[in-house]
C-alpha cells in the first residue's frame, strides 16, 4: 500500500496536524495481534476534529511548544501528539502517560505509554514508529538506517511492553496511581517497510497492507524514469506523514544522487503549488 496517495493528504496543510493524522490513520507496519483500529482512534467525530485543527492548529502548536524541545527524538514527538489527541479528542480521556512500572526492589521494569478511555472503554496503549528496510524483504533482515535497530528486536520489545500493566508489578503500579485494572492491551504500530522494487511476498508479522517504500543501496537500483518528479531528503522529525514541501526544498535527480544515506520522498507538483510525496525511498549504505 502507498499510504502517501491517500486523499487525506490533498486536504491537510499544517505539518503537526498531518503528523497527528498519520498516527491516527496509517496502517500498522506489522501485526501485533492487538492493534487499535483507526475507527476506535478517531471516534465518530475524529475527522471533523482534525479538519478543525488544520484550519486553526494553534491549540496543537502551543501544546507542542510547551513540551519542546524533543531532542530530535521522533518517538517522544509522536507520543506528545497522541497525548494531545487523547486529552482533547471528543471521545477520548487520557488517564496516564508514560507510566513507569517498577519492581519491589525499585528497579524500573519499563513504562506504559498511555492508559486512556476511548468511547468509554479502557485501553493500555503502546505506540511505536519504525522505518525498516532490507534487500531480501524477509522480516529477520529488516532494519533501520542504524543497523542495530532491527524489526525482530522491536517486535519482541513491543510484546513485553504490552504485558507490563498485567504483571504483578504493573498491577501494583495501576493501584498506586488509582487507575483501573481492567485495561485492554493495544498497540499503535506506525512506520514504513522498505523493500526491493517489485517485491510482493510479505511474511508475518509484516502487514501486507502496510505503508511500503523502495529499498536501495545504490542509486543505480532506482529507475529515475519520471522526469517531472523532484526529491526531498527527510529530516528524522519529518518521517511521520507524507511530505509537502515548497519548491525551494525540492531537489533534482543530480542533487539527490549525492545523498549517501537517508529517507527520501519522491515528489510531484500539485495545484496548491507545493510538492507532495508520492513515494518514499530508503537509501542504505
């Protein structure tokens, strides 16, 4: 699936609102077995609330400004976007954020990202945003631009995080903070899987309907057939949503070939005068 082509991206113009929308509506990169659905995340009035935020994003931008800087940590930024949503969306109520679970010896076991009510139902929610690629397309070979960051390790860590509030130390933590014990474990797994061009054989736990991009190690592997497109090297903090950039930020083929490593948006010009992402490339070394 090329999520960058969703009609939503023709409408939203505010960058933080676009980032929030991607967390709420993108397909999971892999299947944890307890995904929180887009329908539950958005609620009945979620799209209208996103459109209202896009028309006047001040409430969101002020909220983010109070919590900045994020130290170039995409995960922290994404968590704050969701914390805003769970606090302000009409159907949501945030009960806890980044709830530390400690053992009887005082050692930290981990932290639960969110405890929240959505339409009156209780959830323990774990968020992860990852960008993994590999030349074989096999889950065991998928890794980030930092080769130490692997899909296999992250899926195992997420499973452990989802169990935190349901072990004895987690139950004790919930009680200590006056939180309900009957929280349902749920995941929000976002990101992009990057595969060689023409790859279609997706193995579990990868989601065959996830957001996909192109994986290359050398620019000769990418065709450059389309003369009308441009390119943009994405800053790490801009990974979440499809890119929408001004003419001055768009690079030509000669310029992008100088990039040794990174995530690159392939862009087309749309009637609003901005260059919009239509595809994403992971250039590994």
